[in-house]
C-alpha cells in the first residue's frame, strides 16, 4: 500500500498563489506517475497536472502557463505551484500516483485538500 498526504491548500484571493505538496510513503514501492486532480462542487474530477518518474509532465489546458508541477523522486514528493489563481480554480485538489507495489501497478489517492479562491 501507498499512503499520500497532501498539504498546502487554503484560501487565497484571485491572482494569488498557493503551493500544494504531496508525500508518498509505504514499503517497497515505485511511483511511475504522480499528479493532481481536482473536483469542484457539482462537477466531475478532472486532471490538473501529472508528471512521470522521468520528468515528463502535462497539464490541463485551463492551467497551462499558471501551474507548475515538479517532483522529488528521492523523497517521493510532488509539488504543484499554482500562480495567478482564478475563482474557477477553486476545488478540492487530490494527489494521486500510479505505483508498483510487489510487482502490481495500482492507483492511489490522497484525502484531498481544499483550495478556495475569492474574487
């Protein structure tokens, strides 16, 4: 099993910045992909950004140029720097990873962290 613990959500004014972090822990695992999804009230969960273990990243069109994802493979952490936040970015942000544990690849999710953007 892999546990994901998120931190860094909160309330920010439009145009401001927040930094989300996620740390993965467990025994004998290797992460292939780490990233962030978000879910706003009444909407489905959508991919925000993800990054592979070799550093390749991709972003939702709505956040390109404003958000930056980075990872520290040695520490099994992923960070999402969010700049120029808009009210429409408000959502619960979930960290996830695809990880191989004992030869089996599975997806794991964090509990979520709330991001609120005031206009």
